[in-house]
């Protein structure tokens, strides 16, 4: 079941994010933000969780790509799935739901910067209609001190 994320989901959302931090393939961040910091950096609409048997097992949200008003319709997507629930179509369901709902909210470009070794995330994005628009070479070091590239992907409303 997909539903809107609420503040009471934060504990599970943070736990799932922590799995991404540990993997070194989901984010260059090394610490989970507080709810207040996360809340302030993400757009209030189009935040969703996937619940299975009453437990949040995945989440998706968007953040602005720029504070300039001309880029108001361009957003960056974040998606995280609990490691025990990956490969079950949850990511596909969340991305497709976000695409549909974000269009209704007036967003026309959804962007993702994916650590290039995260092949599963790249496949998910392609499966949901994203196209590769470029990459950034050796953009940052992962939590293990190794330089990584990012693959840039975009979903554009036609």
C-alpha cells in the first residue's frame, strides 16, 4: 500500500535511509539528518511510503533542484527500499506513483543523481521511463574513501 508520508513515519524512514548510508552505494552522506533538517530540505507534497503488513518498507520524496522560481517544476527524487524488501516491485510502484502525483502537482522534470555502481537503481529508473542525461566523473568519495561517479537521470513530462 502506498500512502502519504507523515512525521510519525520518520523512525522507519530513517532506519531505511541508514541502510543506504551503510551500503555506500545510495548516498555520499555519512549521517542521517534529523527529521527537522530532512523536512526542511524536501518538498512538502509528493512524499510517500510503501507499507506492507503495517510496516513501512520503502519511501520516496522530492526536493527542489534550485531556489530560482524558473526551476520550480524541476525536482530531485530520493527513493529508498528496506534491504529485506528489494526486488519485489516496491521501487517501481513508488516511482510510478510519484511520477503520476508529481505531474498533478505541476512538476515537469524529475531528476536523479545515482552513484554509478548502484546498477539496481539505474535499472529501476530506466524501467520507469527515466533516461540517462549524463554523468559526473569522480564527483565525490564514498564512505569508504573511494572516488565514485554519478549517473544523471531524468524523467520529463511530455
